[in-house]
C-alpha cells in the first residue's frame, strides 16, 4: 500500500498538536466542550483509539477487538499526553501503510485499512474540536481532512461543508434543515460493490429443489410452490424469506440496506434488501438462509455437507 494511506492520519495528528500544544499549560481538567470528559481525558481517549486501531490492523484481528488497554499515567502533563497521541498516530499510520488491500481487521464487521485510517482521522478531528471548545480555542476541522472522512464513514449524509457535516453527524453542531443527531456509528466496512440478479441466479442454481419462475414480470426463486426470494421489476430490490420476529431489528441495524416488506407481505416471513448494498458473500448467505427455511432439514444438511 502506498505511504499516502497513512498521510491523512499524520496530517490530522499534526493539526491536533499545532492547535493544542500552545495551550498545554492551561487547565485541562475543564470539560471538553459538550462531553462529560475533561480535556485531559479526551486527549487520552484519542491516543487509546489510535492505538486500538493500529493493533487491529497490525494484528489482523478478525474476531473482535484485541483485549488490551492503553493506560496513561494520571499525573502526565497535557503536553505528555499529546506526545502519546503523536506516538499512537504514527503506529496507526505505519500499520495502514503496510497493510495489504481488502478487509484486514474487525470493527463491528470487517474493514480494510482505509476504513481504519478514516476512523483514526475522525477521532482526532472531532476530539480536537471538543478540547478546543473546552479551552476556548476558535477552531474547525480542516475541510481537506474532513471530506474523505465524511465520504467513507458517513455515506448518505446531507450536502454541505464537510467540517459542518462531520460535526453535525457526531452530535456536536446543528445543520440547517436537519434535526440534531443523538447517535451515530462509523461505517468502516469497504463500500459494497453491489450485486445483480444474475449473481443471485448463479447461487440459486446450486441449491437443491430450487427453480426460477417469472410471475407478472417479476423473477422469483421457489422450492415447490414456496417462494424464498423475489425481485422487483427493475431488479434492484430482493425480497427473501426471513424470520418475522427478527426483521425489525435487522432493518433497524442497517436501514440503508434492508427494508420492511410491502404492506401486502407483512404477514409473511419476509424482508427486503437493496442489491446495490450487498456483496456476493452477503447475497449468498441471505439466499441460502431463505432457501433453508423452505426445504426439509435433511436436504439442507446434505447440501451443506
């Protein structure tokens, strides 16, 4: 991977140091902006997150976050805490620079190195803003650093200056015409490449007892007379078999990807998904799970070996 991969992290940490170091002799026990943490604790948190992200990438951790913590001596001066931030930023920069392409480590799902880099930059920027607010420093995150963060981690955000969108999306500022944000999540996984109905056909063709039917210009996959997957006429949405009692939680977890059934289908064990939000592995898992609901257990067991 090019050294450019770690450059935004280096630039974000350099910006944090440039903004806050001149104020290192002030009282850092005051609250950091709207946070309950002090400015000192917030800076320590930045170091912790950078170190955690670096360890995930360097260790290729795939099952969860590695069980370690970064502890800064409680009597460390603010200037020393910033030194730790700088060191942890370099660790993350080096880790993402040397990482290969594709998913490398876990962050509530698998993410590539660029996703971890974007999260590192975001943590530095938003918490530098918090500390600046606490110390009475007039500062906004630089646009060139905010733009790739918003594009990668906050897809679907409203238009506007990237710095304003980032602060709004993390509950730190208002954005005209949009309600205040109370909760948010970094979407660090690589953007899905999207799938087509032909990808679904290839998967369904491998499933015992599955066949394709065309009903009122809509493609459906069946086992006997039971439909386990169906596609919108424009072939952009797939409905599929899914436990009725679990679908609200599924849709709530990823509302940009999953949709509730049409009103006429609410009584069925059914939910829908946007094909452009899936990759092939996800599509395969959804189709096989839906098919499994329609075949005898012995048929599913034989297929799965």
